[in-house]
């Protein structure tokens, strides 16, 4: 089982403080979430494979490198959308899929209402993104969907997680690497991460 990686960096810590603050307005919250996603990208792409490519500089020919496999970014709707731009700014060639889930009020299970992906998922590095890893139920369901579509190399990228969510995800999909900017204390009785940052979707889009 792979352990969750908590990415500590002064800039990430500084920007986490901004999005945790309840006084932060929608525009700054959205921009900062995107910035943190970009900072996380440096670490989550460290193990990506490269292939050689011969190019010609203004002086001579040389061997350079480019990404070997395609990268597919898959946000869990809707909050995951807030992280797409920050990652795509660094990997402009990345394709984007989408997964929409809702909670069945009777069974409390995550149900799919939308899913669309680029071709070639089985040969791509798939970055599943969502700002929050709370109970882990939606994330586990999203990974089930991705694997059913043939995805093999899946990485989950979040901003804030709970120990309960990490344990749930690791138990269901031990092959999936988890990257977080912070691992918080616990879930409260309403399923919110403590101290967390509130409802990321509402804060991103200015809804309640």
C-alpha cells in the first residue's frame, strides 16, 4: 500500500492559510486554489517518464527530452474544476476528462451522473483532482470509474485531506498514489474536514 505524500513547502503553507481563512473572498480563493495546484504539480510529476528527442539549438544539434506518456487531468465536479488551470498551465498538452457524482440520499453512496474522457486512458498518467479528500467515498467511486475505462496509472491530487478519507482510499485502491498539501485532524459529525476550509465548491463559485 502506498502512503499518502504531504507536500510541505513555504509557498504552499502560505497559500493554504489564505484559502482556510473564512474572510477570503471568491476571487482570491479561486486564484489561490489554482496557484496551489500549480505548485503541487512540480512534485506530482517528478516520476513521469521522458523520451529523448533530437532538436537543433541556434548553435548545434542536441538531445533534449519530452514527456513519454500523455497526461490526463480528471476533476471531480464541481470543486475539482478549480484546480485544472493551475495544473494545465504547467502541462499545456494535458487532456481533460470529467467525472460528475452525487450522493444518493437513501444509500449515501456516490452515484455517477456524468463521465467523459479522452481516448487512450490506459496508456496515460491520470491525475484525479479534488480539493478535498473528506470521507473518500466520491474519490473511491471516481477511481472505480476510471479503472473501468482502462486507466492504470492513477494519481489522486488534493489540497486538504482527512485521516478517514486517506484510510478509505488506501483500503479501496492501494495502488493509487495520494498527494495532499495538508492532512488535517479529522471529520466532524457533518462530514466536513476539521479545521479544513469549508465547502470548496461553494467558495470557488460563490454559491451556498
